[in-house]
C-alpha cells in the first residue's frame, strides 16, 4: 500500500490506504535535508548517520536536500 518514486534527486512517497506510519530511509549525498508536503510546507529533516525517519500518510511528501529545494522555489 506504499507508493514511492525518485524524480531526479527528489524522493516522493505516500500511502495508498487510510493509514499512517513511520518510514525510515538512508540518504546519500549532501544535506541538510528537508521534507515538503503537497502544499509546499517545508520542514528540516533530522538525519543521523545518513538515516532519516519521518511519517507518511495518504498525502505525498517529498524528501530532498535544502539546496535543491531552494533552487526549485526561487
């Protein structure tokens, strides 16, 4: 029930059911990292030793590094 894909360096993920859960993933590359919801709300994403954990639900979220986020939102 989890849908996920990479679009370039941006990772998008959501659940295809009405549940929410924690998602863990390894992030390679330079941070700092951010998580962005579908309405554009951005939050810093805590990453420890390359590992990130965040909540997913029916609404997609996007994970990308802050530099790419700033380029996309200029």
